[in-house]
C-alpha cells in the first residue's frame, strides 16, 4: 500500500511537471506572437503582399520578420507550425484532472454539503461541461452575434461568470475554480485545434494549388487568437487557486473568479496597447489594483468548513480501525492541530493551510494519505519542524498507515 502511494505521488509530480513545462511553452509563444503582431510596422521596402515588418535582437543576433496578412505569392520551403505547445498543455492538464480530481473525487471533487453526488455523476458533469463550453462558444463566435468583437467578448464574459457560479453549485470550492480554469483552457486549446490550425491548412493548400487564399480564414484565426490572449492570465490564476483556500474556500469564490477575468483584461490591455505603440494606459494598473484589493476583501468572508461526518465509511474507516490509530490521533492533535484547525491558534495562521482540518479522529482518518506522505514518509510537515515532532512519532505514523494497508486492526 505504501509503495503504491509513493508511486502515485510521483506519477502526479511527473504529470504536473509536463503540464507546467508545456504551458510555459504555449503561453510564451502566444504572448510573443501577439506582441510581434501588434508591433509590426509598414515600410516602403515591404514586399507587395506583406502587411508589416519588425527588427528584433536576441541572444546576440538580429532577426528581420515580415508578416503576410493573407499569404505570400508562393509556399515557402520551410514552414514552422505552432500547435503542439497547445495540445500538450491541454492533454497534460486533462491528465492531472483525471489523476487528482476524478480518481480522488471523494476528497477533491465532491463536497456533500454542496451537492451529494456519486463519483460517476460528478465526473459526467465535469466532462459534459468542458464539451458544452466549447460547443456554445464556437456557435456564438460563428453567429451574427460574433461579428462584433466587443459584443462577443462581453457575451463570453457573461458565460464565464455563469459557469463560475454554476460550478460552485455542484463541486467543492477547490474543484469549482479548477474546473472554471479547465473550461476556459479547453476553449483556448480547441481554438487552436479546431479553428486556427484548420484555417492555416486551408491557406497552405490554396498556395500549393496555385489558388489565391481567402482572407477570411486569417481573420477568423486572428479573432480566436486574440480571445486566447486575453484568457491566458485568468486561466493561470485559476490553475494556481487550488493551493490557496483564501481563493477557493470562501462563499464568494465564484465572484472572485469573475473579477480575475477582468484583471486579465486590464493587464493584457496595457501590454497590447504598449506593444502596438498606441500609448501607455496607466489607468489599467490602477483598475487592476482596485480589483485585486476587492478580491482580497471578498476572500475574508467566512470559509466553508469540511462537514463532520456522523460515521466513518470507506477508506477512512479502514484507517480509523488500524492498529496505532489512537497514538496517531494523539500525535497529530499535539503537533499539527494548532494550525490545522477551524480556528488556528498558531500565531500568524488565520485559516487551516490547504483547508485541511485535523482536530477530530474522523478528520485525521480522512486525511490519512496526506499525513503519511507529509509527516511520516517525508519531513515536509510541520514546516521546519516547528512543533518538534519526534522521529519516533513519524515512525508511528508510518506503521499505522502501513498497518491499514495490510488490514491490521486496533480492535
């Protein structure tokens, strides 16, 4: 049992590493090309079909870049495509969703106090919502409503606010904000897979066949790329939110998420305006700070606490009945509960870290794997061993956890 937990932890580490690495690559290329596109200049020396050019310096070399609004006269011999950064980011992110939230649904995905769902129901809602988001978004973009970019962005924001509220009505706070990020990231990656890349392939095919490409395909791709540009920063915030209870474990979590999307717009507007050499709108930073302070204020609302179960069931019951559980309860209550409490008493700690409360035997049994990994197998907790947990106490935690895996009973 313990070896499986360690292996499982490393599988999650590997998946998260891949996800972060590919996300850096995708976001970096996306930000670069938006900045490049906005910074292009028209010069008399441009080729007939080119719309702008820019000189850049990096790594000791100079780069001369020209953009063709539709396409050049003929297909270039070497053409670099930017797509796998997006695909790999989404695939690795979905892998994380499965590993953490689907396979750990009772711990991370479902909150019986919000909606008493069976794991399969929660997973079905999760999958259905991701697909639903892309279909609705794509239909709106292709409709007459989507002809006006400003109107379209406002409509998209309304949808995101509605989804933020909706997710908090079915999932735990942690899962709700994570899913809002996944919902948005799915739209972004699908934009690349279903719209931007197919449109570019059409243009390439026309060039190879000697036909003049239709400029509408580039216009559509540019619209979706712009949406991705403004959605990137909120998605990053939402993906990080699951580490901070002040964001997800408050009754205003959906409203916080809604304001984060506005912050993403204000920050990107400053950069986009600056790159386009159209001024320096410092007011966007003032608005961003105000929004951030409003979010911080909302986060101090009473946090939803984990409901106390009348009786332990499933794996928690196994850990509660394992040999050595009483000793572990005493250890955890003495070494950990000063911080991991509904009302922490440790100076400077105002909320239970990661929203993990370890005051009662039921709560301790429910967090068995975390306790084993953080305070038994490793010395991650307590931080800097502030509560002076003894090596023998860590050994007792390990023995108890392994006894539960072997079916050992304390009765």
